[in-house]
């Protein structure tokens, strides 16, 4: 039966939610031959030791998991030589970030972040009723930390830094972070999102050293990338005990499933295997970026498991189409560029075969 009620009598979404763009996930592979390079997933199969623990926990899924992910938090704390009181867990780093925003921001409070950066930032901020304050990246794809510091107002409660940055892959340098943190009011929480930190090589800032010296710094990590647990959703924050307790209070009850908790513990015990895998990715990254530059592409120095091609919308569409015709899925960002995940050597060579014909495409 057709309703005769006026539309205003139907359930209404919040205006902010109704206007939100949906989070656009990378496309999934349509066949075994499709190279799924759109979501920055690890191309390695899960570690056997991790799979064994997941299988054991599967027989216990009729029971709730640890409410506070106690064993996993203990393992993470030992891994970083910290107290478990300084660890808050959640369903992926995105879930933990949602807990952070919920714990810190009231309606109308401001959150400063670089842009373009992780696509979930403005969505999570807006859903919480806070105000996103995006600051454009510099032309070299680095965070414009000076402008970000200047964007902090009396309403700012949170600053989000992403290093290596998604989707550009560029990292923040230690000297730049030091200068930035010195300029941030102690009342403002600074979150350093290090989802891809395991892939970084060469000089890199010591986030834990900064954490010990700056009480308003929070470090965000995930098991979804280098540890290969994207399908289980396990992330964590390192923060001062009072802040970490706030994050645990704003978490969804039993939000991290028991298999994810067990897999996180097992993954930390397999550090040598994880290191070998990230070394392989870093080696391919060096090879691929060098090849792309030799073809004439402008590629920033990525420190993640992906690389970035800044492009016009015309070039972006041509790149995505050419890759799609080769059965390769990449991630396009309107108005900004294309991000391509690194995979095994043969798959990476398939991408190079498409991009080697630089003359087919417009200028960046």
C-alpha cells in the first residue's frame, strides 16, 4: 500500500550525514587473473602460524572475545616496551580513529588534517559533528606543517598527520615534526597515523621517542597492511593512559573479534617473517619507481606499499582505463591522481607494461 503520510513524517537522517560522500573502497578482483591493486592490501598469503591460531579461535566464536582485547594489548605493549594502559585497540585503525574523535571532539570542534590524505578523515570527523579543516599538501606532496599549525584555533581539538601519507606515500621528516609539535598547544591532541610505517626504509622519525617527549601525541597503527590482516580488522593507538582510557570507553563493546585478537598476538611473534616481506615490497618499490621515472612519469618518493601518480582528471581516467584493459585495478581520486598498490614482481611488471608507453598519455 502506498503511504499517504507527508515525507516529513518519515525517519530523517541528520543533514550532515545525508550530505556525506560514501567511502569509496578500492574495487575487488573479478577473476583470479585480475590484479587487485586498488586497496593497498598485502599480496602475501597470511602467515601459517597466524592461520593456525585463527582456526583454533574459530571453534570458540560462540563466546564473546575479550572486551578490552587484553591479551592483544599486553602483546602490543611488550612489543613497544610500554604499559598496556597506554594501548587502546579497535576494529582497524579507522575504528580506533573513530574512537579518538568521539573521545576528544564535541559538536563544532575542529579537526585539522592534510589533504589529500586518508579518505576516511573528513567522513569520520563530520559524522561526529566536528568540523573538518583540510590543509592542502605542498606541491612536493609533503604535509604543509607550517600552514597546518597556523590553522589551529581555539576550536581545534585534534590534528591528524599521516606518515607515510595515503595516497601519496610521502613521509614526514623528524625535524619537521619536532618543529610542528613545538608549535601545537598542549591541549590539542596530535594523532600520527602510521598505518604503513613497516614499509618505510632509510631515515625515519622515531614516533615512540616523540611520544615520550610530547604528552599530546598519539600514535595510530594497524595490522591491516604489512601484517596482512585486512580482513580481520585490528588496529591500535598508543596514547597517555588517560587518553587511552578515553578511547577504550568510546569503543564498541566487543568490537574486536576473537580471531583478530589472536592473529595480532601471533603476528607480533613473527616479526622476522614480516620484516622479510616488507623488505621484498621495499625492493620492488625502488625498482618500479625508478622505471616509471625513466619513462617520464613524475613519482614522489613513496615509503609505503603503493606509489602515486598525480594527474588531471583527463589523465586519471585514461590511466584507469588503460590499466583496466590490462585487467589491473588501481585507485583513482577525482581532481588529484591515481594510486597503485605494489604486488609481486610479475604483477608489477604488468603495470610497467601499460605505463611504459608514456607518450600515449597527457602530461601530468
